[in-house]
């Protein structure tokens, strides 16, 4: 009697392998973090000012989620047309970043950033479609009209690139950069109310 060593796997083995692969894919998908959960955590950390500025991937995630769920933007803004969604007190920001959301192209869309300390601040501002750099000082604010190209709701980031070091801080590097004096006033205005 001759035994066949080249026997093919049976149908039962094929079904078993298919079930294992499908189960692995299902549990892998189930264990991944949902985008809304990540956005809610980002939103809370931004409001409390407990996180560094958003990474590019986090900014894209937040912008995409706002676009997919417009009511989330209305909730973040407490039904206002536009405003700050990061830590601030009356528009005064003490971090090196600020995030603004504008619900529609008709909403106020002129950013006006003023240095509260009077020292010049080098700024970078961006949306999903454009980026600009500039400077704000005590007498001369940085003004940028947000593009109406969308996507809406529109997320805009303002980041301080360089500023005056805090007392007793010298040198360079991350420690130096994280201890900069950063008081700035961020306002979102309509085009007619830019001056004054």
C-alpha cells in the first residue's frame, strides 16, 4: 500500500483557516481606537492646555472629524459661529499655540493676534489649505483673513515660532522653547470689524 504525502488540505482545514483570519481581522478592528474617541481626548486636552501643539496627523484627524461631524464643531463652539477651542481666558493665550474653528464661510474669519507683553512674536498660522507666517508686537497685530476655500467647519492653527525667553532661561533646545513667554491675544473677527 502506497501513502500519498502530497495530499491537499481538506475543506474543513480551509474553513478553519478562514475563521482564524476573519476573527483576527475582527478583533484587530475592534481594538483600534475610534477617531471620535481620539478627537474627544484631543479636545479635552486642548481646553485644559495640558498637551503640546497638535502634530500634523492629529490636525488632519481633527479637521476630517469636524468635516464629517459638523455638530461636533457647534458643540465645541457652544453654538457660536467661530471661536477658540484651545485653552484661553477671554482670548488671552498663555501657550505657544491656539486653535480656532469656523463653522461656515459666512462666519467671522479674520484672525487678529496681538502680543500682550509688547515683545515681538514670530507666528505661523495655517488651515488645511494654506499657511502664512508673520509677526505680532504690542503696537502691530498680526492679521490674517482665513481662506473661504474650506473645508468647513474649518480648523485654523496659530503657533508661536519665536518669542522672548522667560526670566532666568538661557540657551536653546526644547527646554528653552517650552519656557518662552507666550502671552498673546487671539481674536476672531468679521471683516468689517478688523480695525479697532
